[in-house]
């Protein structure tokens, strides 16, 4: 089972500035212009570490990683950041609103011992992009620090661990609302020895699923494995992870939609190809998301297809097993029955002969997906998200969903707590 432990997290001091000017979304959701905007807020904003600047006079493209490492050391020397006086857990609460309600998700930031996937202790559920791992590995090697959390889930049918986390005594050290999304972000230090021990014992009896952060997990694993066997625990064995119960009422999964860059047929031809396997119902583009959510609520798999002109359509699967049987590859029926598998493996590949990842872009905003067809995109496919149970079962079977299959909302804020291997 998983091995977790408390740690002496690095946090910004009050004298460094307003915390709202020091934090930022995770590195992989920021555009270059967004990164620069956060960097301009404060010279200590976390993006100066997570996305170090590439300068025109750098001797090589790798200098920026050394720059991040040097900057972190300077922040420590100046007292801009300092480690917790004793090992602790960090309760991280995020209160947010989505169209179907307002929720609070409570996770716990811990150190997790990294393990190869084949040991069945930490389980992935999505495929990854190799080029992203190289960048994060170079940053980890240079800074010898975990600057951002990944997000994981544990089974907790009776919510006993979630209750331990929720009710553990803690000291609030951060409480802010991020203006770009209106999310209230609260961080509490949990250092009471009895509470820490109870939580640690409970989590060490669980497997963990990676919900978000596969690249960084695999980076940390490669970093550790490069050192070879060791008899005793070492700092490189561990990384930061925010863990949450699969039964947390605040755990929300949102869909990721696809905006096509090309459509190899006319819209009537697209409908004709789909009609043999899907029920086609006309619907306004602006109402597609609500329409497919209603289909999902009644047990149907359906896609919303936004097209130019404002009047799209809903495509509802007639026979899921029949479609899954036509999807190529060695994946299980469970994997092939997922919405994302039907979209990519059947609609895109079989019906439209579209393969690879270059013919579409992703968006988490259904309004953006609909708006894209008014700006020149030939079509957008709107999707329902998979369930947490889908993710759990796919991972238990040793399989992985396609990239961008799941989107746990909201993302974890970077800059609330970090961890340096020197503080192990």
C-alpha cells in the first residue's frame, strides 16, 4: 500500500507580499502571456520558479533551470520562503461554483513515496506526453524541490479517512479568493502529533490513483530510479501530492471538449455517417451541453456537435457494445465503451478517418467550443465527463485513458506550499 508522511513545507513569509500576488495556476495551464502577467505581480511570484524565464543571451536553453534553482536558494537566504518548523500535513480546501452547484473540495498535501506503476500501489489512468516530462525532470534536477502538487485519490467508501482529514485540528496560514476564477483557497497546517499519526496510518493502508499530474509523477519516478537501489529511505523517494477521498462530496469532474480544425466531409455527410450508429436530434448550439447532460442522466451516451449557423445536433449512441466492438486495439470493453474512446476510436478514426492529435484542439469551456464554430472551426464535439468510478476501474485493470480524458476541477493553486529535498 501507499507510503505517505508529513513534511516541512516551504511557505512564503508574510513579509514577502500579498499572497494573492505570489501564487498562480499550475505551470501546464498558463500561456506565455499569462505567465508573464503573473510574473509581473511580484518578483517572488511562483511562476519565476515553475516557469523560469528564457533570456535571449542564455548560453543554452537549459540555463533557465539553473536560474530557477539559484532563485529558490536566494529566496531561502532572504527569508522570502522558509520551511515549517516541524513535519506537518496541509489541509487544502477549495470552495468553487460550477453550473450544477457550489462545492468545497478538501484534500490533504502529503509526501508520497513514488513507486513504479506495476507494483499496483500508485495507479495511473491517462497516457502522457514525453516532451513534457523532460522539461519537468530538468527543473526537478536543478532545484531539487517539488514546487507544485499533483492530485491523487484514495478509496474511502465509508468516508472515514475524509472525516479524519476534515476534523483534524489545523492552523490557517492562507485564505484568499483567486480573482480570475472566484475560488476560495484555504491552507491549514495540521501538525498535532496524534492527528498526523492517525491520518498517516489510515492513508498508508490505501492505494492511490493519480487524478492530475501524471507527467510530474513519472518525472519524480525517473528522478528516483536514476539513483539506483538504497537500503534506507532517501529524500528522492518522495514527492508532494494533494490527496482526496473518492467519496468527497466536493470532488467534481468536468468534460474536455474537442474543437476540430478540419472536417473531411460536409455537415450533411457527417450526419449521414453518424446516423447508422447514433440517433440524431437537432438542437441549438447554445443548448447542446444541457442536452447531452440530460441524455447522460437517463443512462445514454451522447455527444453534442456544434456547427456553423447556430443549429447543431445531438448524437446519441444506439448500441454501445456494437460500437465498442468496432474500435481497434487491445483495450478492454470497459475502456472502449467510454465516451472519449467512442469519440476518438470510432467517430474520428472509423467514420472520419482522422487520426493523431493535430486535427483538433481541447477546451474545458463548452461556450468556447460553441463559439469556435462562429470563428471558423468546421465543428466542435461536446462531451460529458467520465465518472470517478470509470477512472478507478480503468486504472485497476492496468489500462490508461486517452490524454485529456479527465479534468478534476478546480486545479490546485501553486505557491501555497513547496517542498525541498534538503528539508527531508
